C-alpha cells in the first residue's frame, strides 16, 4: 500500500477518458440493442389499445408505476447522496460521486438486466419498469459505495460499478428467473448483495494507516443536518421502493403499507437503543441517520406478502434494534479483528437487516396458503399457476437464494477489490482520505464568510436602506 | 419550577423504557385489532374485482391516493421537521424529535382513529386512506410541538403525543361522524386543534426565567436556510394535503387548485406586510418561513367546495396578512401578558388562520346550492342524500364544530400540560433550553473545520494532484 | 449608473405597495375572468360522466397530470430556488425572491396564457393543465432571474416578471397556436426564451464596477451543498417536466424515458469535461450543479417524439459538453467583450442547450413518418388529421419557431431592461451586490455560534445529563 502515497491523484486524463469511453460504449450498445417497449412506442401502444383512446390510456404502465419510480429516483440521488454528506469534508464527493456513479450505473444496468431478463428477438425493451429496475441495481452499487466512502477515487468507483452491476444482474437472474423466488423490495438482491459486495471490497482495500485521516472521518453540526435530508427521504419513500415493481392492485398497496408500519416501529427501536447504549443517555446521530431505515430493508422480501401490519412492526422493531447494536458493538470489532473498514456502517443498515429480510421472506413464503391469499395467491407467487406451487419448497428456495446472494456478493467483491487495488486509479493517500480537496475545487470557507458578514452589517448598509 | 434546574436530564433509562413499552403495546394492539382492508387484502381485493385483472386494478384506492399520501408524508417529516431547524443549536432535536414523535403518533393514530371511525366487526381496517388520516393526526401533534419547541424532553413529547392523538380522534369523531361536517384539509380538526392544544400546554409549562436561554432562541444564517427547506416543501405540497382525502374526481382536483391559488396570494401578502412592518423595510425570515403557509391552513375546510380561485385568493391574502401581523404584534403580547411562550409562533401560522378557515368553511357551506354544484353536491356534502341537507343548518354545524374544537383543544391542553409538568420527564433547565447538547451527542463544530480546511488547501494536496 | 450608489434601497413602501396592488389586480381579474374547467367544476364534471361514479373518476385529468405537476412544482420552488443559493451571502434572496416572483408569476401566467390559449365564451378555464403551464411560464422568469441574480431589487424582479410573463404568453401563442409546432418540454418557449430574455436584461443593466462586489460573487462550502439540493431535484424531476403536458399514454411515458437517458449521458459528459478543462483535473461544482442539467433542456422539444434512448443519450452528451465548455470559455468572454454579466451562467444551462434542443426537435420532426409512429403519429403531431401534415414543412416550422423565439426574447429583454434601469426600484449599489443584508434582516452568524458551542459543551451540560 506504500506506493499509494506517491501515486498521483490527478484526474485530468483518467476520469475524462473513462467517462467518455464508457458513455460511447453505452450509446453504441443502446443504439444496437435497445427499443421502446409496447407502452412507450408510438406505433405499438396505439395498435394494442382495444378501445377508444382516452379510455385505455390509463392502463399504460406509466400511470401505475411512474409516481413510485420518481420516489425511488429521489431515494437514489437525494437519499443516498445526502445520507453520505455526514462527513465534514466530503460533502462534494458524497453527493457528486453518488451522482456520477448512479448516472452511469442506471445506463449500464438497463443493458445488463435487459440482457438477462428478457431479450425480445435480440432486443432489450425499455419502459418505466426497466427504469425502476435500473435504479434498483444502482442502489446496490451505492450501498457498496458507502463502505468505501472517502477512500476511493471516482475512477475506482466507476470501475467498481461496472463489475457490480454486471454481477448484480447475474445474481438477480439466478434468483428471479431460475429459482423463481420473490424479492420485490430487494432484501437479498439489492441490500444483502450490495452490502457484502462492498464489505469485501473494502476488506481487500484495507488501509492499515487510515487513522492518519481519522480527524476527518467524522461529522460536524451542519453536515449531520445535511445527512438527515438523505435519511428522511429514504425513510419516507421506502414504501414506494418496496412496492415499485410488485403486481398492480393489492400487492402494491399492501407492500407500501407494510413498509410504512415496519419503518415506524423501527424508528422507536432506534431511539430507544441509541439512548440505552450511551453512558449519558444521549442520542447518536449515526444511529438515527441509519438504523431508523433498517425496517425498510427488512421487509424488502416479505412486504408484498400477507405479512400484516403486526408482523411488519415486529420485523421493523427487530431490524432497528439489531442495527443500533451493530453500530455500537459490531462495527469496531469488524475493523479491529476482520480489517473491514466500513465508513457508513453498511453492514448494520443493509447487511444484517438484509439477511433478516431474507429469512423473514422465506418464513412468510413457507406459511403462505390459499386460505389466506384466495385468488390473490398467484399475484404474489408467480408459479402458482404452473403447478410448481408448494409453500414449503418455496420457502426453501427463498433460503437458498440468500446463500447464492451471499456467495455471489463475497466472491464478486473479492475479485473487484483486487482489481481496484491496482495502483492506476489515483486513489487517495492514507493521509488524505475523507477529503474533497483532492478531487474538487473547494471554495474558501468561513474566514471570508465572517469578514463579509462584518461588511454586510456595517453602517454603510444601514445608511443605504434608510 | 425551581426543582427543574436540578432535575437530571439523562435519558438513558426513561426514553428507552417509554419507547419500548409503547411499541410493545402498539404491536399487541395491532396484532389483535388491525386487518387489511378490501383494497390491501390479497383475498378480498381479488374477490371483489368484477372483471379481468388489469382492467380493474386501477380502481384500487392506492392509485387515487398514494401520490397525495407521499406528499403529505413529506410535509410531516421534511416539512415540519426542517421548518423547526431555524433555531441555531436545536437542529438535531427539531428534525430528530419530529421524526420520533411522528413515527409514534402515526401508529397510535391508526388505532385511535380506527377505533372511533369505523370498527368492522371489532376490527380496524387499514389502507392508504387510514395512512393519510394517521399522518394528518400526526400533523396536529407536530403543530403543538412547535409551541413547546426547545423547552421539552423527548419523553415529555411522547407523553404529549399519547394524549393529543387520543383527543384528536375524539374531536374528529364528534365533528365528522356526529355533526357530519366538512373539514377535508383540517382547518379545524388539525390546525385549530393542534394550535390551541399546544398553546395551552406551553401556557401551563410557562417558564418565567426562559430569558436565560434567550441567546439560543434565534436563528443563524445557515439554520434559516435549512428551515426554508421545510417551508418550501410545506408550501408546495399543501394542495396535496388539503385534497388527500376528498372524494375522487372533481373534489380532489378542485381542492388542490383552490389551495394552490390561496397559497400564491398569501405569499404576496406575506412579503408585502413583512417589509411594511419593518422600520427599514427589510424582510424577516420568520414571516417568510411561516406566514406564507397560512393560505394553505385557511382553505383547509372550504377548499373542496366551489370556493373559486377568486375566493381562494382573497382568503389566502387575508391569511398571510393576519399571520404576519400576528408575528409582529400579537406574539410579544401573548408572552408578556398571557404568559404563552410560543416558540414557533403556531398561533400565527395555525391558530388564527385555522379559525379563519373554519369561518370561511361555514360561510361557503351556507352558500352552497344545487344550482352551483349540480349532481356534484352530494360528493362534497355527504348528507345530501339522506335528506338532512340544508345549507344554512350545514353552515351552522360548521360553526358549532369550531367551538367544539376550541373547547376540546383548550381543555385537553390544560390537562396534558399539568401532566407534563411532573418533574419526572427530564425537562431541560431554563438555562439550557433550545440546546441539542442535552439530549444528543453533538460533534465539534467549526474549529476543527477550519483547521481541516487549512490542511486541505495546503501545498501537500496541490502536489498530490499535480 | 452613478446615481444608483446613492439611491435608497429601502423597500418599506415600494415592495408592499407593488405586491398589494398586483395582488388586488390579480384577484379582480380572477373574479371576472376565471372559471373552473370541466374537470374541476362540481356540476360539469358530474354531468359529463357517462357512467357510474367510481368507474369514470379515474379519467379526470387530475390523475393523469397531478403527480407530474407536483414534480414540476418542486423544480420551480426547490429546484430553481436552491440552485441559486450557491452564493455565499445571497441564500435568503435566492430562495426568498424565487418564492416571491414564482408566486406572482404563476397567477399572472394563468391569466395571460388563458387569454391567449383558449378563452371559452370570454372566460379562462383552469385545472391541473393550466397549473402546469403557469408553472412552466414561471420557470422562464426564474431562468432570467439567474442572469441578474444578486444585482436586482425584489421590486425590479416583480416588474421584470410582469413583462416577461406577458411576452412569454405571446411567444407561446405564436409557436403553439399559430405555427402549430411541438415544444412540450419547452426547449424554445421556456429555456431559449428565458435565457435570451435574461441575457438581454442583464446586458442593459450592465454594471462596469461590479468587481466591487466580487468577493461576494462566489460560493462557500456549505452554500455549494445547498445548491446541490436544487441541482439534484431539477435533475430527478426533469423527466416529469418534459412529459407533464404531452398527450396521455405513450407520449407521456416516452418523453419521461427519453429525458431520463439524456440526463444520465449528460452527467457523464459533465464530469468528464469538468475534469478535463481544469489544469489539476479537479472537478468544479459550478459545472456539476449546472451543466449536468443541460441534457434535460436539450430534449425539451424532441423528447415526446420517437427520438429513441440512443438519440436522447447523444443529445444529452452533446448538451453536457457544450455547457461545461461554455462555463469555462464562453462566459468570461461574454462578460469582457459583450458586457453580459450572467451570474448563474444561464447561457450555458438554458441558452445553448435550448437552441440545441430546438434544432434536434426540428430534425426529429422532419424525420417523422407513419412508418415509425403508426396510429400514434397524430398523438404527437397535432395537425396530422387536418391534412396539413408534412414532415419537412413541420421541421421547417420548428426552425422558424426558434428564430421567432430568439427575436421575441431579445427584443423583450431590451425593452424590459431599459424599464428596469429607471432609478426608482431600489437596486443595490455596485458595492453591495450579492448581499442579503440589503433587503433582509440577517441574523448573526458563527461568532455567536461558536460561543454557544462552548457553552453547550461545558461541564455544566455534562453534569446535568449524568
């Protein structure tokens, strides 16, 4: 790692080259592979409509999914972006790199997911559902970003995104298309995958001398408030996230509601345990910013099932508890014993709650029956019609999926970590982690500010306005 | 009050105990009382559908109400939360306690409102409409929070929420179910109730020595910008708030539009009077942050009626005017003469505009007639069909409802205030009101920041990136 | 210009008088001219419904357009408002004046657009579509505001809005009603018009001694983060902006998706060229905050057409590139050679990308054919049915529209600029541009803050919580 301290962090050629090459490749692939789907194509949509125009337009998937899409979009760009601004000197990078890798990932994900999930005569069909799925995949990359936050160059992050999006699509294909399991809100595909992938990457990129940047690896008063913008948006829109691609009607409605109650219960658990683990009974912003969201992660799989508000609240309460305890007791151990430096504590917000969500999903699926779901059963569990239906085996497949996801994530993270370790990406030296100044033009701060304030409140101003 | 200064503010046991006990009670009650309604239940929704699946799913109430729900949700968590961050040293508590008591209140409100408004064979049925109503009730608690902001512990706030939610549900039951009046946007049920409840609580909790914390009871430059995030979100989404639970179709559409115009007119009045009441003609952020919203409050009752954009604009203009004048001239008098210490000035934003809204609603209802509404009359005034319809008596019932609401709020606030006065909740001493440090781990501020900045701009960084 | 330095900036009478007079005029005109449309009127909506109530309510335009409206609303008030908070001492004015002139403009635009676009028996009919159009027109005014930001009094801004809204409505009428062209997302009507109008105004208001305020015409660390809130919201919701008033069904769906891909590609171009044009390869927040949005502007016309994701990405990539290069190389030349002081660089974000969007729209329209659009052709190009359809002439009309828009904007800006130059509006002196203190009560800043912090972390607090 010693050579990193002498490695140039200048992005003048590396970043433009990578961005332009990637975008050109994306444009070429989109030009050859991507087509409008039935609901976005002028000819196809108007052919398919069975009746007069105004009558059927409301059946366009746009009206069922676009409000949810926009909520998911806000979570990806504002939620993840601002959640990570808690670091005192890394706000530009948090929001900015989040913006960059999300904008890249959603394009790359459209191709990878389209390739695995449904080529139509060799073409990828796009519409609002593919946009949501691309945003979901992007979310997974941003979770991993949380683990390496402050310790990576934008070039490293883009390279990570290339590999992670690809593996995400493979894992999603295995789970949803081969094993045929349920995971609408992505407890496994998004959260577990993104968390363990990121943890393995940060393990491989372990920096023994990171304490040289320790003074920057913390928040200040205002940065914690900016981070709360991220937290609150994630919390509010999580019901939309989990329900965004469930079936129309009762599943979408039920998923949103289950998530709402899970999050509410989770929030009370978070405040309770945050005060309890502090010697003076003081609340810790790190817990409130993160653990209060674990309830959304933990109903990502079971949310569309007949979990009931009661069940959702139990799951949310457990998730919040686990998450706070993880921040307090597990994160320090992970760093000291396993050499996993997890900047945002994604293991506590996405890792453990994701695994919990997978388990809850497996149990809830195993308990499903036509007595409870009636004719709605096939709208939640897709293979009922095909005769493959059996609650117990369904529960088993859900559990297998968790194992597959963990394996894919850890293996993928390992490989990707070693690729990111090459000394060619302009990674920050140990002395300058968590520092915007390396990659951004940073304006002068408060000195000028105070001086200006004095000018502003001088007599001259008073005179002018009199 | 003297003993308060020696009362421990340590939350280590009190807050966790209260949160955990409350959440356990909530979970048990949800387990025994709450069921999915027809639109969220897998069996019931798929039984009830009369036709092929895709055709009828759009009639699920989810698609009519969920976008409005999310806007209301943003108002509750971002709007109220950030509006109160204007205090220089109370940002964590403003957003954080807002988050905590809202997460509790929406669960408790689901039970209380369900209990009063519609038990189905002893069960409470939940769906997106109950979620909106729970958020509405939560809004009322957050209004009261504004009056006691900075002077209460989180335990006090939770206790206040327990009582206020309960009384809110009783008052709402009397107004909507017994008197059968209209109040879709809650000028009475939400704003008037929340304001006068909170004012009475803060009156009972009067602190004669609050000026010991005077230096903290004000804003700084950045905190005012954070507060504007809250203001603007409340302003933008108020049309969704007022229309969220009106009938489908024209009432929902009309309510949103009336609110939009009322707020626009209110904003011009706010800027006009804010400059006018200042000797140097300078605008005051307190007015802009608060009074510009009064137009939304004041059309909370009449918004769904045929108020016309013209009428809405007059109401909005009056509301903005009253509100600014209240901040300037009434708030100081309330404190000095009536011993009402109203931190956020909720009397000006929710109290007076709420009463104005109730009066406007009574007048507009009294003027309603089939000549204007046609067949749409019964969609606004529910009891037209039942033969009870009479515009004048309807107007009278609306006026009676205002009196009931004021009585319930003042009486409820009085009782609750005395309960909150018990010296067991860890309330802050007079010397440490408006201070996050009592209940939160507060990170170091600018000193470290500036030092870091110097590091960041040092030659070393320049060298690295060359 | 010398007399400006002695001109009083006191707003005590000017601002209230103007606001109150304008609002009274608006209220009178609304009272005499504005009516509910078929979808908001209780009688008309319930007459027009052909079937049982619940079946047809979903066809109310509210459900097709209101989620888009709210996204547009967020862009206008949060997006534009916070984007301009990048200035270190002008945050109150950026958000506050944005709020004021938007609230005025949307009312005035309702009247002007209603007057030109569809009087029904002498009355203006309003509903959610007119609300979106009013917000669009407001957006144009806010673009111009960006050019004169920091150099104008609120009275000047309101006067500018009066004229700009009026001319916007005339130009829109010529383009959409007379020439019958397409411009759903407003590349021409909103962005090109707003940009060149604003540039001409700021040219006429040229201040040779503006460098006296140079030290305030820049950002600080936190103000750049506030500005990113604006950027990200504009970026996320631009798909809603461009699709808000397209036809229902496939056009709305397709427009949102084309915009999504254009913006993603634009973001990669922005990061690439921002690093490339900096000697040290450092990213510049000005570029990220602004140029990343150019992709939304540039598909404002062609977005609803069969542009394909491929085409959208090429356009977005070009727009981002042009915009960054404009900020780097053109803006300084515009100021030094043409005396155009463009505070926010609107020429780079709205001007050039708007013209690009107009050209792309003309080309895409010229290439349209029934082979590609099928029966959907008439849903995009309105005059197909009328027999006037001819792709080439359509493309020609689109190009003519760009010329008309440029002419109207430059001429209108010239006249308006001279009107704004009259020394009666309380414009700031050259020495106090970019300074909130002139028009706002500005609270004390960090000094008090730090002192408080010391109090907060003192032993006393520690003792209290033990």
